[in-house]
C-alpha cells in the first residue's frame, strides 16, 4: 500500500463480497456479471441497512427553516417545476425513488465519492425500484434493483452483477447547489421533507474531516496516478466516447468557462457558495467548497457568450446577470433559464478509479 502525491495508487485490502451475499435474502444471478465478485467489499450495513426513501414527501422552499444557506441540495427541474433533495437527508438514505414531472427518477448520493446523480428508473418496459446493497466497489455505493436483485454501480449507472449486467441507467441532468442559491432562484420550488418515516439526526455528518483528508477510508483497488489530492473535486463531462474533467480550483479561479462538447457550445459557471457535506460534524458549519452549473450556451436559439464583470456573470449580448443555477437574475433576460447539461462533481480518486482515461484539463500527461 502506497501514497504518491497524496493519491492512492495501490490496492487497499477489503473483505470479499461473496460473504456479503449471505447477509439478507438475495436472488441475484451471479453467473451474469461484468466484474469479478472479489471487487465488491462490505460497506458495513447489510442489504437495506441504509434505507432508501420510497415515499418522499415535499414542503415549500419558503417554509424550510432547518437548512442553512450554505448546505448543499441536489436539484432537478422540468419546465416550471423544480425540486431540491438536501444532502443532510441523503447522507442517511443515499437513494430516493421518486416521480418527477411524470418521470420515475432515482436521486442518488454516495458521500464517500461525492457522487450526487439522478437517473431515469425506466429500463425497457420496466420501472425499477432501487435499494442500497450494503456493498461497495472502489469506495462507491453499489445499488440493487428490487425486481431482480441485480447490482448497479452508482457513480456510472452500470449494471454489474445479475440479469441487468452490461446495461446502463440513463442519467438525468441535475445540479448540486447551496440551499441559499436554490431558495433565491426557486422560491416556488419544493424541498424533500424531513418527515421520512425514519428517525435520523439529519444535519449530522458521520464522516468528520473526510473532504480534506489525505486518503479514502474504504477500499480502492486502483486509481490513476495524478498530482491531485484524492478528495480534489473534479467536474466531469462526457465528451465524445470519453470524458473531460476540470479541477474545481481551476473553475473557481475562472468563475465562468466557455467550451464545446461534440460541437455544442457549453458554459460552466462557478459559485463560491456551498459547504462540504463531509467536513464538520455539524453540516451547517462545514468549510466552503463551491458549486458549479453546466449549461448549453443559448436561450431561445440565441447563442450567448459570458463574462465575469464586477463579481457577477453576465452575457455579452444583453448584459443580463446569471446565477450558478442557470437562471437570469437581472437584465433583459431576467427569469429566463439556461438548459442544464448532464455532468458530475466527484472526488478525483473515485472518478479516476472507474474512468482512468479521463482527460483532465490543465494536467500535463
């Protein structure tokens, strides 16, 4: 076991998964898989030891007085409807099986990898419901669907063991922003309620100091060698058949970055708002880590170009001011929205363990 430049590159020991299958009732077809079962390790709790939220309730954003402005929420929006899923709740449940704008969705969060991803729960003719398996792979949560007990990798949406091995869930564009940003931009929005039917100390972080530590706390078989800290945040975009990533600190320095993806104009906004969910035991007192928004750089078919001006992000065409949420907060385009682009913000060690060929912008090969 060895650390080079603060990044894990060697195998960490962990208990093999076959023993985990004996805990609880499993009907998984283990003969169909895309990985070796030895890659799976026990995460601690058994199957459904971390309970998913399957009947979520929501409250108006304006009625929420139990979230600090700096705490992070996963947001999804469609037309005029928008919802927020606080990480202080997802910390203890990791999965929410929900329906949003008529679509069955899965809101997922793995605190060990900083992977907050929303998926479409439809697979062919079926609508799947997901639970937490109690297993990890490269420190990332392994989910299972309750129809077939197939195992799924949360950070990629890949089916890895069972009849759905080799298939992939469709990612839905989402964004993780501060609750203060959400409340300002979506006062009409709704927030996942603390009335979950479970008794948890929502707002307490069980992973004190994790974000700024020097190594993962759970087994990682391998990850690409890089000068980045293991818990450095990477903003990742699918680019052609591969992936491109920007270190969060690069985006913090730029505030706004314009790029292309498959010939399409893309813009990335950065905000300093937003605190780490895995720093202080009291999540409301954690250190800041910032947030991003990734959008198509056009509105109503009009190509927009952006710049930072006097601490704000403006488009050059109209001088309208834009928030990290993708909503214009001032100027001729006030109230208009940019279309979100699917992306992820992950700890470097986690993403590079699964996609080691990712091109990191600014990194010398």
